[in-house]
């Protein structure tokens, strides 16, 4: 990529998409280098991407918009993995228990997805345009509906609408469970005290248990 001083504006749609992808890849690398980071500075993003700040703003209206696009990528990648993971159980995997385990394991395997989801209402949705928010929410809804369809395919006895309701609650579950399962250093030390063991959270295990409880509660009566 060119340095800021020699930067040439992208002209074609392909060039613009290449620059946008470069910025997202740079942002992803920045976040991987600092796993505790929940925000992204445009100045530092521009520096590491070897672009000027003004050129970054040609592609993203704010740092929150960059993170939002990363989250869309994470959800898309997770969804692509979901059906394959669900099918690994064969006929024995056609159960609520299997769905809950697969959902929790595939989500927890993507910590960036969990981190970004955990700050969705508090940070990501603050400084983006109405049009960008409509696009993002549409992508989120499509992923949610696709997951519900995949679950319904495994357990046809549960209406897809019921699975959609289950999926509706998974985002707030991630928002709450991720930070509780990854507390700040002092809080982590405190909950290690034997008498406070009941305040410890295990993200994957607790997410699977919560999802299983939801599915059982929404299952049609025999």
C-alpha cells in the first residue's frame, strides 16, 4: 500500500473495495494485537494503513462504522461454519442439546465476534448514520433468520418461528456473558475467592446452558 504522501485516490469500484478491505484487515490486526481493546482510533488506523485520516473517512464515517463492518464479517463467517458444525452430529445431533453445544462452541471460537457484540449497544451503535444502521440491522436479521432455519432443519418439530425467538435472545446473552466471563484483572482475582465461586462465569458453558433452557421453554407441548 502507498504511504500517505504518495497516496492515489481509488477511482474504480474495485479499487475502492480493495481500499475498504485493506482498512478492515488493518483494523482486525490492530485488535488482534491488543485483545483488551474495545475501541479503535481513526488516527492510528490511518497511520497503520498508510493512509491519511481524510482518506479513511472516504470509506468509513467513524471508527464505530469500521468495527460494525468487522462484526458483520464475523457474523457472516460464523454463519458459514454453523451448518457444517451442526451436521457433524449426524442423526444423533438432531437435538436441542447438540444445537446448544454447537452454537456455543462456534461462537466462543470467535472472540472478536464476542468482543464486538458485547459493545454493540454501548459503543458500536453510537456514531453511525441512519442508512448505515439500516444496512447493519438488515445483515444482523438475515444471520439470525439463517441460523433459525439451520436449527429448524435439525429439529423440524420445533417451528422456525420459535427458533427465531430463541435467536432473538442470543445477542443479549452474548452482550452480558462475554464481559462477565472476561472480567477486569481485580474482579477476576476477587471471584477466584472460594466464597465467591457462584459469581464466576464460563462463557461457552453458560451460553450453551442458557440456549438450551430457551429452546426447551419454547418447544411445543407434546
